[in-house]
């Protein structure tokens, strides 16, 4: 069997999407666009030749590098999505992904009340509403539609809802895992690559290929040490009324850091410290990311919820009255110490820097090596790396950054008079065309027709075209076609039995009537008990309902970090509760990004600004470290590993380590489609009747029996008895296992080693030999960071490592603990 693989590059210099093509299906994974190196129009032009061939789109993470291009593809090629393309992702990726896209598109001026906008806010919402959401380990069965294809998403441990996709056919198994983390984080569980005993997940064993990247890795420090370093940096930055600015990927590490800051303030509030510290969020999407997070607690770590339930049932995402969502212009309203989370997009970040970093009282705390192509962060990080090399700094160390830099700043001028009228006319025309197109496509779907095929040959979508606008005559012809079609349907009533959608599955074509489903849980059918209450009694109960004073008390914040003395008057408490509800509504309000809300001319200019601040870097990325990657991937026994083309160079040390373990490594080039053939060869061997009589079968459980066999493999020519008279009939080769001629040579005198292996004793022996042996996790002993000993159970111990002198020493230490018989 064969499959083809391609890393898409739209001119950015790295992979912006991955295409996997089987015999009858084409899958696009993680289409991205960051808006820095490639314009909106150039990106659409690049994808216009690819989308017409795509059948399925998979989204693995809610970050820009995995779905930045999705909304623009849906908007510009909506005919393909309505008629053919299915999109799959988890619920958090669907919810948080739209935040990433809105952040980037608003920064680039593609959405918003700007003269340069290309889309509406509603268009992005529609694109993500089109996603078919899946749960972890849920089997997406497409075998009848795409000849054996099934899709399964597993937890990646990187972001909320982040996935490792497993693509299965009858002969192929591909594991797509560019970003993953096997350890627990503040709010997330580790990746679902290993089971509870530390073994590789059986459903992912022996894949045809693992698609990953070896460019970015997390810190080798434990999570506890990294968390301690983060808290220490907060203490240093907030001392003497200082401020801390944390650039964050708003759908990535932000939620994790927000909970860590919340925990820091909660613990210190007991001693009365940092009671006046504000927590600020500056983002285009405002605070709706926290609203989404509160509704997706089941996707987060259960230990997180247990911790916060013990704290007066407080939520990890509700800090209280000291949390504010603001604009950059409102920073001056919050003097004193503050923690300021800023969305990691150029325009917002630069504006905040100019307001906060004029005096050396601000600490810029960078927590990720991924700068999202933000120029000022790259400059600061490069200076920190040079200081690290010269001064041998550790993660969490601070340096002073003083420089005059060029920053891109946005200025806005209201549209008036003729400019405003022209803008409104263009906006109305675009919306009407979009609405008309969607209606056409809906009619096509209902009637089972494919009028949109005429557009597909042009390689562009129905809503937007890079060429000149279509002629009015063509539009009139379309309308005539549609009118004639609709008139036919009105004059002739089509029987329901033959209204079958061509894109429907086989079973729905055969049985088009789908009865209503009854909601069932583990205890049976779900019953709404309100249906048994008489209408008069139900009305009376609703009238008598009144909120109790206890309910009003529970509406307050679980704790107030800023108030040393609690307000006891009920009237004042009610006012505060009301203001909190209004604030909750305001932080979710993004109506200011509507295209018709006070349209302006947006101009981007480069201004020189003097930056004087303290810079701190620590790697808090939720990514696997280098040592764990070299141990975990070989345990799955993949046939090959395909490396995506990235802007960050691949780790050559890890590549050489994996190659020493007989794993084929293929570094994929950009925009080159390579074909891979999976060779499966099986031999049918017959056991000679004489040898069969000598076998001693032993039961090993689960209905299986085994026998130890040694014999001679002999080729025999067998001819079909019905065709013996035909001399031209070729002879069929048969493999037969026969007994050994000299049976005394069967027993080679191999001894059997038995006993119990104690890892603590192995550690003592190796330590005496001046090796560094330490326990990493439960039941795993790592020696010199190269060889690991894993005790799965009392009868199974695995020594994992590349062939070397150290491996032989470790193996000898283990074998010496066993008795030979």
C-alpha cells in the first residue's frame, strides 16, 4: 500500500499545513497563517490550488500555528466545505481556536471596523460552528465512505483540547503528533501516549509512520521547580510597586499562567501580601477565553478541580474584583503593582510596551521560546541568550534591557462623508453576496445537485475571487438556472422517497427516514419531571420563587484579594454583586469588532520608542523534553519518523540517537509530495505431521497456547491435482517445517535465569560504580541519562537504551541479581 505526504509552505519558510493522501481520500492537517511574511491575498492564492482536492481537515491545537488559515479558507472556499469537506476537532479547539483567529485577524486588520477588513466577525463564528467536534479516544468511522479510514484523537497534553491524531486504514497507521507533553501541567494531564503502567498505548503501537517535529522542546526541569521559579519571579517583579508584563498566546499558555498567578495571589492573601495587586488582561477577544474555560472543566486535570474545590469551592478562573479586562489606553488607571497579561500580537504588545516600559519598574516575563514572529520579543530574547552564554544564566535569571527600538504602532482616523458611504456600500454588497451564495449552496445540498462544480474548475471559492469580478451576465444566467430549478420543484411535488442527498452515507440512502433519538444515560432514558407537573401548579411555583439571602451571599466572590475589611451591609453587597454581573457581561463583549461599528482608517507606522525594563525568561512550554523524546518514541516501534519542515532546525543529536535504534528518519522538504510504500510480507508455513506430534503445547491464558519448535524450513513444489495433465501449469511453492535430522543438536543448553529484580539494589550497585542513577517517575530508573530500567510488573523488566558500553554494564548488573538453572 502507498500513501503520499507533503509539507505545505505558502512562502513563510516553514510548514503551514500537512497533506496526507491515501488512495481515495486527501486529508489536510493544521492549515496555518500568521500574517507576517505572507499577505492575505497571497495565502488565498496558494491554497486555491490545494483546497479543491481536500476531503477532510483535521485541527490538532487551538493555537495560530495549527489553525490560523482555517477561517479564511472556509470563507473563500465555502462551496467545497458545504458540499464535500468535513472538519474535525475537539470542543476546546473549536471554542478556543476562534479566539486565536480573531486575535490574529484583528491585529492584521482583516476583521474589525477598519477600511482594510476582508471578513466579518460572524464569518469566523460560522467557520468554527461548522466543525464536527469529537471526544478523546472517540472513533470517527469513515470506512464506508473512504475505504477503511478511521480517525481517533488522543490527548496531547499541550493545550486544552489539544490532540494527537491517529489515521488508520486497512494497511496504514499514521500518528500525527508535532507537539506533545507526557507530563502533567497546572491545568492539563499528560499526553495519552502511555498507559497507567508506563507502557506505550497499545492502539498506537507499531505505526507505519510518526509525523512529528524535533525542533522545539520543553525544559528538563520538573514542573515543581519551574513553578517555584515562576513564583520567585513574580515576587521580585512585584516588589517596590513594580509591574510584570507577560506576553502570552491567549489560547495556549495563558490559561495555565493565569491559574498559577491566581494560586500565587491566593496563597499570599492569607498573610495579607499583594492585596492591592491588580491582574489585567489586554486582548482583542477580551475575557471570553475565561468564559470558555469555565465551561470546559471536564477537559482539564481532575486534580486541579479537587484543589480549588477545597478552597471554599472557588474557581481557578475567578480571581475576583482585582481582575480587569482593559484597553492599552486604560493602563494608567491602575497605578502600583500589577500583573498584565498581553496577547502576543504585534500591535497590542507594542502599545503596552510604550506605556509600561518607559521607567525601569516593569519586568517583561517571557515564558515560551515561540515568539509568534514578534520582533521586539525576538530582540529581547536574543539579548538574554547572549547574556546566558557569557554569564552562564539559568532559567528565571533577569537582565536589564535598555534600548531605542522601532515599534509598529496603529493610528485610527474615523471615516466620514463619501468615504463612509463608499465603505458601507461595499460592506452591504459583500454581505448580500455572501448571504445569496450560502442560500444557493443550501438549495444545492437539499436537491442533491452540484452547481458549484463550475466554480471549482476555476480553483477559487464562491464568495471571494482573486481575479476580476464576475460579469453581470453570468450572474443573471445563474439566477435563471436557479429560478427554473425552483419553478420545477414548485410545479411538481417530488415524492419524499427519492429526495436523497448524494453526499449521504449508504445506509442513509437506503433508509432516508431517521427516527428521533431518545436521550439515554447510564441509568436509562432521561426523563424531564416538569412534564408531569400540571400547568396551573407549575405557574404557581414559578410565581412563589424568591431568591434567598443565602443565594445572594453565594453570588459574591469566593474571596476578595483587595478588601482587608469585608463589607457586611446587605445593600452594599447587592450592589457589588450587580456590578460583578455587569463586569462579567462586559469582558465578553466584542461588538466593537463589528465591521459597521464606527468605521475607521487604520494606519500602521513605525515609531522609535525608548524601552527601559527588566527582562526575564523561563521555559514554561508544555512540551516534551529531549531525553524523554528519545526514550518514548522508540518504544512504539515505528517503521519511520517523518519530520515536518520547520523554521527551527531539527535536533541532530536526537535524530542520530533514533537512527541508532534502527528507526528510519525522513526530513520532509517543503512543497514536495513524497510517496511512501508500505511493504507487508507474510509467509505461510505448514508444520510437518511428524513434527506436530512432537510439540508440547502449553496454555498461557486467554485461550492461547504456545509451543517451542525447532525444525528445518523446506520449500516444496505442489501442483493442483485437477490440472496435473496440463504441463504448462506453474508449480506453487509451499513452505514446510520438518523435524531436525540430528535431534541431539536441538537442545543447546541455554540456562534459564529466574529471580526478583529490585531497582533500589540496582541503583546501589551502579552508584558504587560511580554512575548517576536516579528514579524518574514510578518504576523507572535512569542511568547517566542514557539507559533506563523499567519494571512493568514482577515478571517483566525492560532495559531501554542504545547499544553501548553503559548498556552492557547495566544489563550485567540486572542479570547478576538472577539465579541460573
